[in-house]
């Protein structure tokens, strides 16, 4: 149970750091591409719009899977 608690604390800290980076640098400089990758679906019409970031979600999934694998390797 102690390892699970430690892993949750580190995961929370990691999410807080990622959130802070996205908050302060989102839309500027090197993070302006996030959410606008080729393959992201964007449909705009007269009455509304639809946006689903398919490739951005895949990239986030790969990054988080790698991060969790590293955490499991060092703390598991």
C-alpha cells in the first residue's frame, strides 16, 4: 500500500508540473502546436464547430505510457 501511495503522489506532482507548463506556455512559442497537429479533426460550420484532437490524444497517450513505465521501473 505504501508503494501505491508514493506512486500517486509522484503522479500528482507530475500532473501539476505538466499543468503549470501548459498554463504558462500554452499558445506561445514551442507549445503552440499542441492541439493543432495534422490529423486532429476540426469541422467548423455556420451554427457551430466540432474539434477532436485525435493525434494529440495519441501523442499524450504514448508520453504518459512511457512515464508510467519509468515510474513502475523505479518504484515497482
